[in-house]
C-alpha cells in the first residue's frame, strides 16, 4: 500500500438494519497514518460506522450495506473478502473493556497464539513491550499470571488495547475507549493514540471534544447517520452546542 | 435456611406463607423419600452389611447382591455418555455458534420436543428396531444387551444434553465473541477457544443431568437390556445381557410388594440409585452455579 492509498475509503450509499436506514451518504477518505476523531451525539451512527468497517454486524439479522467500503483499496463487502482476514488488519477496541477469564499474560497473547507462524518463544518479550506501550507493565509485571478480570476497568481497557497492539493492526478502530475510565488510563490511552497515529490509521469515536482536539489530526462530525460539513446546530442534538463553541 | 431480610409487612402477607409452605413441602418430600429409603434399607445392611453392594448373586429369600445391577446401571450410563456426548456437544456448538436465529430456533424446538418424549416410546422403538439392528450388525444371538440399552439411552439423552449445552453456549455474552473476532479469530476458533471453554461449566451441568436421566430410566432399558442379573464375563463384554437398577426394580417391585426381605433388598437398590442420582445432580448443580457466578 502506498502512502497515497487511503487506509479507509467510504463510498456508502446506505446501511440498513432491516428496513431502518442507520447510515447514509458517507463518502470520505481516511489517510493511513493519522488519527481521526468521529464526533457526534448518541445515536448518530458512530459506533455503527466502526462496526461496519470491521464487519462486526455481519451476522446481525437484516444488516446490509449499499455501497462500498474500501480498506487499503479492497472492498471489504465483496464476497472474496474473508472477515477474519480483514480483522487482522483492522483491530477494534470496544467501549466496555472485555478481558477473557484467563491470566493477564494469556490475555495479552491470546490473539497472537491463534495465528500461524508465530515464534512462541518471543511471546513474553512481545507481551512486555505492548504492556509498556499502554503503561500497564509497571502495574502488572509481578502478577502476570493473575486473573485478568480482577483488574480495574481502566487497567482492563489498557490490557485490551495491548492485546490488540501486539497483533500490529494497520487500522485501529476505537469506540469511546476512555469513557468512564480513571484519569491515569485516559492519559495512557491518549498518549498512545498520539504516538500510534504516526504508525497506523486510527479512527476514534469520542464524546469528548477536548480529547478529540488533543490527540487527533482531524475531527469528523456525524449526526443522523451522515457526515456533516460543519457542526450540527445546537437544537439538533445535545452535542451541537458544544460543537459550535469548538 | 437463611432468607432475605423480611419486614413485618412481608411476614403478614399470606403469599409469603403460601410460597414458604410450598418450599417446605418440596424439602420435606425429598428428605422424606430419602428417610423412607434409608429406613427400609436398614434390615438389609443389618443382615448383609456392605456385601449387599458387592455381592454378585441375587438369590432370595435370604441373600441378595446388588453388584450386577450397579454394574449394569453404570455400564449403560457409560455407553450412553460415550455415544451421546460427542454428538450432543457437536450439535450444540453447531447450533449455537454457526446457525442463524431461525434455523436455530427450529432445531431447539425439535430437541426440546424430543427431550419430552416418554421413555416407553423410545423403549418400543429400541425393542423393534435397535435391538434387531445390534443383533444383525454385531452378529449376536440376542440383540438385547447392555450395549443396546446404552445406545438407546444415548438416543434418549441426546436432545436433553444438546439443548442444555446449547443454552450454556448461548449464555456466553456476545462481547466475548466479538472481542475474539476483533483479534482476527475466525468463527471456528472463536467457538472452540472462547465460547466452549467459557460454557464448559454449564455443559458439564447438562452432561450430568443427561447422565442422571440415563441412570434413572426404567421402562426403555427394561425392554432392551436382556434382564440377566449377571456381570458379564469378561466384565467389559457389553454385548452380553445385563440388568440395571431401575429395570430390576421395574421387574420385581410388584411381586415383592408388601414386605419381606426381598422387598427391603429392592428398596436398598432404590437407595443406591437415589444416592448415585443425587451425586450426579449435586455435581451438575455445582457446575451450573460456577457458570452463573463466572
């Protein structure tokens, strides 16, 4: 992929859940090494957009995409594209941290252990490296074999991020990753977004405009399933007023 | 028994006392049954001690040995588990993880219907079809054997284990599957490396309940097991006729009714079955509790 090829290119006419149109007329390119914030009120379609980019809604009854979603130039909704192969390039971090009922270490290397051609001897070193990346190493280095669900929510989210980063996805989708986290975890995740925006494409869904301004190269506004050229009017959504002040 | 904190208004409610009485009734019934079986078994243990459990001959009127029946029950349950569990688990994984909602509900409905079919219906089919098939395929003189009974039990418990295992798999929150997918794992890897391990306690519960049903099944087993109170020689020859505890009770309870040592021996068999089923039920409940608290 050349640097000119956008990491993500949307040519979406409509996205439906059964007969309900949830996204429409989304045309945009997202560059390969930058962080883009997607900002908008609740229900504006931000999460649906991220899930569409990682084909998370494939088995949701009545879900269908009209148009094309290009990841590195390939239409991910064409029949030839395998969803799991796609997701090796497009990692997604969910709003609510989800760790497996396993040890901290097993969680970090979970995705990697299920890949072919991985040097298993290198796993501990790789795990340490990503745990340092998310600023979790110092907190867990003496208890890597402890049960991951016992970690705090912020630690769990950083663990989930480490579990994704160890796979080195080219595109990172983050769905409100810092909502209701402690300041330390928020700071760690924001710093990581800043650093990694020079390495990969990051799409960050956020309700925090200050955060979007701090860590992202660009902010895209969404409302009612569409991208907006300018922030929505105050009366159209609760976020509108804040956007006007931006 | 510890109850939630109740205020005086709760204690004045007739509904509280009605449901309390219902709970007490169930408890009294269970304990009463166990107490009755123990009381009826006392003469046997007084006369024979533990040799009742290890004795190989069931000859009245003074000496009875339960070992052939205990062996028959365990052997048929083992054969049933051997055949039913892989199929039931495979079916549950496929239904829960790979079928879309409508076909899944259709499969569930059929399984739940089959789980409720009375044992006698399975027994008649086993007698007319399965026993003949076993006789022809394995070139036996008689198709009625421990193996046939086990195979029939496998067919009987298959729907129960499948539907309960499927429930356990579906109870794994979707977010775990989505997390695995987001790591690039395909559906097969997700099913076997994420869903199945997380549902394992519930699946074990389903297996124990299924095996519990296999242990307790009377009529269907009675029709195909052969009715011989002998441990086969060699002991692993499952194609020999045998006897299980429920089938023994089904055959002799009516003639022994009314007292006498024969009756006490049968009641002691009932106690052994009760204890076996109780152990399985407790094990199943323990696994289910673990799953809920996970």
